[in-house]
C-alpha cells in the first residue's frame, strides 16, 4: 500500500521525513504532538510533599505521616473511651434526645459503641506569646452510636456527642476536646442522661473500633488530593526528616 504524507499529501514519505516541512513547523509539531508524562531531564515533583526527585509512592514524608497517624490509634481509642465513661456513657447507658421544633423525644441505648473518622486538625502550639504558631496534626473524631429503645422521635439510630482526640506532635502528648460532650451532659431539656453506667466497652467492640480507625487512615492518605501540611516548604520538610532520623538513632 502506498504511503502518503499527512503534511504535503505526496506519496513516498511521511510527515516526520517530509522535505517540505519548515523548521518552524517542526517545532510546532513537537509542542502540540508531544507525549504526556515527565520529560527527559525534568525532575518529577511529588504530589504529596511537593519536593522534586521522587513520587508519591516512594515519598518518605507520606510514609512518616501515615506512621504517625497509625501509631496514634491505640492511644486515641483508649482516651476517647475514657472520656465517655467519665460522663457515664459506657456500654449499656441510656440517654434522651428531643427535637426542639417538634417536641418529639426518644431514649437511646448505647449498644453499637463508637464510630470514628480520621482527619487532620489545625491547632495552636506555644506558650501564648507572639512566637506561637499553628500546626496541622493527626486527629480522630469519635461519636456515640445509640439505638432507639422507645419514644416517638423518628430517628432509629442516633449519633451522640463527639469527642475529638488529636496528637500534639510538638509536645508528644495526646489531647482531647470534650466541649461537645460537656454541653451534652449539662443540657437538661433537649438532651438528658437517663441511665449512667461505668460498664466497660467489650474488647470485641474496642478491637473493631481500632480496625475502623486503621481503615480511616488508609483511605485518607490514598486520596490523591491529600497533601503534606508543609507542601513544597523545603526548609520545614528537611527539618522534620532530620528530627525524625535523629530520634531513630537515639532509639537505636
């Protein structure tokens, strides 16, 4: 079959070897017909940390961030359960919910334990001086899951007060935010504790919560839009890695 040039229309050659194509046209073709992907001699930029020379799959900072989040799960779960039990919201406790706009209310029994979601939270670190700054830290939000036992409120499964547990990386400590739990415990009309208990949550339920937390962390960092809080900040990222590696040497 005869070969025809897509540029001049004559037979015997193709567009690439066409003698009628000017240098200017060759440059235009290179621009418009170049293949996608990284070009030769150009360093790749990581979509997670923003540094060049590696990709997301091999990113040290991504692996380090995941390690921080997963290493925090055990403490976060234990701390959240402790906070709920301190207010009498143990396994088997009862609480009442009322809708202020309809006056419908129902009583809920804590049978399904807690739910958990992973996120990253902005917190303020420092001693209150002008030098203190903001930091983005790993955090988990826990919620009570109650099942309706009686009442006319049309909500069969209620999501109770939340507790936020975050990891203060700078001071290496676990911190809880319980203002939603405090408000719930103090409110007398729309929310009311009916039957408090200090019964522990069954170990099977706690283990399920830990596994749930691990899945949440995995799904969060699998999202291609998730970025390091210090994205493309080479100085800060270098300092984070240097500090982590120094700590590893001390442990070794």
